[in-house]
């Protein structure tokens, strides 16, 4: 109310009292292709260097607010399930009641001396994980079951998913019990269920008498036995992460509509750096960049089409250091066009990085990664079909851009012997 208005007026008066220029824009939302101008501004505005107002109301976060909040929440914090969630957990998994997982959230500010790879490039990395005190498992006859957890982050629905898995066998060809009912009829399945209930472990086919005859030759008895018990134990529940009450900075950095790797140029969201999005990714990074690292974007402003080489390597370096799956570039050697550029850049472009601040950061922070890549290239590689050695300089792991950079380094530092 009055207090908020006083703070707003003080902030605006303080800004206008300093030397500089204030800009006021009067816009026609209809001509901009949106009837909700405020919503459009809130969607794209983030980390601006000055406060922004819409009809005298503050909107968005400033750069200082983002980084201050990130430092306040820096490090790993654990969040317990709410009492209501715990009740649902106990109802769904009575064999392991009371053994609740916790959500671990790690906030990493990227403006520190350790992680600010380039000047005018900072941001926030947010990591999510589920912590179980111990493996949540139990036995049902000769089958062992376990609760597995995953974090499913989709556009507006971020959930902890918990489900029961059979740990005894790993057979991907198990038919679901409900499917068998449709295929063979409820009466035949009921007879099979009644027979299964008599045994403490999977019986032999000859002991099943006429109950197994309709299925003979159609499937293995062990598969039916497992399907029957899997159906009895099947449970899947989901909890909204937002209900755990973690701080605003985590929700904001994990909730951008453009995706997981968000690039923000001078306070405006430029888009997502991923070509492919996976709803099971647990890591989010928001890069806040200034003049030198201006991106190219597509017409919709929802996807990055080009990045300066320094910025691209810096982003990949941070992802590599913290082992975040990058997925930003694929198939380097096929010269597939990604981010609007030919990946086979001239060697001179890569050599410009030599002895730069970025180069020194790579050497200090990614030594172990480069050692692993070097050892991979030094190994004798056998053709699996002929068992004869063959030369391969391909790399099929993550962090393809970092690997490309490393290969350029090797070209100048080492002599290749075949």
C-alpha cells in the first residue's frame, strides 16, 4: 500500500536525481501484436540494469536483485516434503513409510572470480536433485521392489515424481496385467491370479494345470508372474515443487518460458540455447550478458540463432565444469548448422582465444576434462567387426564445443604419430 508506493517513489526519484537519461515510451499494444503488453514485458524482461515500471508499477528483476538473491541462497539447501505430501507418500508406499526423500537445490552465482569466465557475462546456475537417505525397497514373495524418483520439469508443471519399479529382473518385454486382461479376458486372468496366490515363488508350468493352458506358447510363465505382482505394486505419485516453499530466485531461474539454458542480453530474454529440450533435465542456467556478447535470435525471439565464439565457449565451459548436459551443439564433424553458423570455423578464429582470459580459465578449471579427452585420443581403437586398429578422432560424449576447442589446442601443441 502506502509503504510500497513510498519505496517506489524513492527509488524513481533517486534514479532521476543522478546524471543520465530517463526514457518514457508510449506504446500501442495492438500494433505490437499483443493485447497484454504488461505480460509481454514481464515475459522478456529480466536482469535489467535499471528498475523498469509499467503504469507506475515495478516489473521484473534488476541485475543487482538477481545476483543479490543468488548470493543469499548460494550453496545446497534441502527441502522436506510437506505434511500433506508425507501422508500421501505413506498411503502410496506403506512398506517404506516414513522414509521420505528430500529435494536438494543448489544455487551457484556466476559472477564470482571463480566462475565469471568473461567480463560482462554472469548469471545463475540452479541444480535440482532428490536425496534418499537409503534405498527404499521391499520384497513381495520372490520379487523386490524399489521407489525411484525423478524431477519432471515441464513448462508450467515442475514435479517430483515417485514410482515403484521391479528391481528383481530387467525385462523390457513384460506385458502389463491390464493389457493381458483385454487380450485374454478377465475370467482367464482371474483363474491365473488365484493360482499364483498359492505360491511364494514363480511355479513351474506343469504345476499350474489348466490355469496356464490359455497362455501356453504365448509368453513365458516368469513374465506373467512378474506382471501379476508388478500390477499389485504399481504406484506413481507427483508433488508440485513450488509447494515446498523454496526461494523466489530459484523459481524465477527455473521457470523461464524459453527453456533450461536461457540467454539474457542487456536485460532482455534472447531465447533458449538448446535445440532439444528434455523434460527430465534438472539443471537450469540463466546467463546475463552485456554488449560484447550480443546473440543473434530468430524472428520469434524464442531461440538463439548465433553466438560469438567466446560466449559460446564460455557457456559450454561452465556447463562442463558443473557437469550439466549441454545438448547445445551436435554432430560437429558433419558441419551441421547450429546457432546459425558453420561449425568448421577457421583455425585462426580458434587461435584468437590463445592466452586469453577464457583460455586461462579453461586451463585452471577443466584440466581433468582435457586429460580425459587426451587419454581417449591416445587409446588404440579397434574396429569391432574386423578387430583391426583404425584412427578415430571423433568424440561421442557431451561438451562437443569444449572438445573442438581442445582439438585446436592439440593441433598446435602436439605432433601426431600414426
